[in-house]
C-alpha cells in the first residue's frame, strides 16, 4: 500500500484525459442516439494533425489545438449531413455498420497519408516532471490534464449557459417538444456531432505527446471509450466523467499491484465492459444499452 499517493495522482491525471476522450462520444449519443464507432479515428486524426503541424510547421500541438478542433468540428458536421443524417431513423445495426465503415475509411486514409510506422511528438514539456516528496508528477500528463479539464468545464458551461447548449439539452431530453418549440433539429444534431468530433480531436492532440501515434490507435481508444460510457450510463455526460475516473483508478491499481500489471491493465476495459453489461446495463447514470 506504500504507492497509494502516487497511484492517486497517476489515476487522477489519467482520468482527466479519459474524460475528454469520451465526453464527446457521450454527447453525440445523448443527442442523436447514434453510437459513433468512428470516434476512435477522430482521436487518431487529432493526434496526426498535432504531429503534422509540429513536424512540418514547428507549431506546438497545444497552440494548434483550437484550429484542429475547428477543423474537426467542420469535418464532423460534414460527415453528419452526408451520411449520419440518413440513418437517424434506421435500426441501430445500420448506424453501427455505417460509423464502423467511416472509421475504416479514416484509418486507411491515415495509413496512406502517414504510413503504418508509429510516430510521436516531443515538445519540451512532454518529458518533464515535478517532485512533491515521494510523489512524481509527469509534466506532460499534468498539462494534458489541465487542458482536458478546461475543455470539459467549457463544455458544461456551454450546455448550461448558452442558447445552443440549452437547445442541445432539450433535444437530448425530448425531441418532439424541441420540434414544437421551433428549434432546428437537424442543425442541432449536426452541431452536437461536430462538437463530439472536435472533442475527440482535442484528446488526440493531448495524446500525441503522451504516447505513440499510429493509424490503428483508434480501436483501443474506442474499447476504453465504450467501457467508460457503459459504466457511467449511455447518453449521460456526468456518467461519462464518473466512468472515466473509475476506469482510470482501476487500470492504475492493476498496473501497480498485479504482477505484469502494465499488460493486464489493458484488459481492465474489456472486463469492465463485460461486467457492467451483465450486472447493470444502465450503468451508474443513464439508460439501458438495449433501449
């Protein structure tokens, strides 16, 4: 139990990054009721975007983040109008196959554009660290956590305090009433989906200087993302936040206390997904997966 302070710090920093990674996925499902199986590829594109601007133009990933997020939002809105909008009333399997196909297209586009070898971004702050007694705080993760926290708080402020945010919440709660109020539903759907992709891109920018970048990173991100939102409750942003920190603490504890824990930590998301689906399909907050 001697590692508990370090475990808490590492889990909190990881949980903040996980929160940003999945909150867009929860937002898009909560509004459109479409499970986006291409969300991992949105994160992947954000990481490659950060890598490209860093290597080609020498621009720090965090400085490029606002521009990459805008590009991601426009891409998401475009994809929604071109494809997602056509399957809103279709069976869930149609929606899953469509978004899964979009993910494969984006993955192969990354393979063509950046090849299969892993890349990384190494700004000066990526490998710094700070010591507080026996606790070591990695500088890159601390900065990533701070940026993720700022973006999550900005999203909550937008949902609570702005006209478009309140319209988005109303649409998530009752589509029929929203139509009667004169809100442009297709526009709000597109905006929510665009913001979802934008937040995925932002988490990819953060991950670009915390680990390796590859065209196949989206799958692992997607698995963890679904484990988190199923744990927290599908469609619940607050549940996504809770689920992100719970998974982060579980993974960190396994990596600290289980032999060969780093390898086993990757299996925690699969185990969490299985147990929640069996024991509590509604998650902590939210609706049942089958609904």
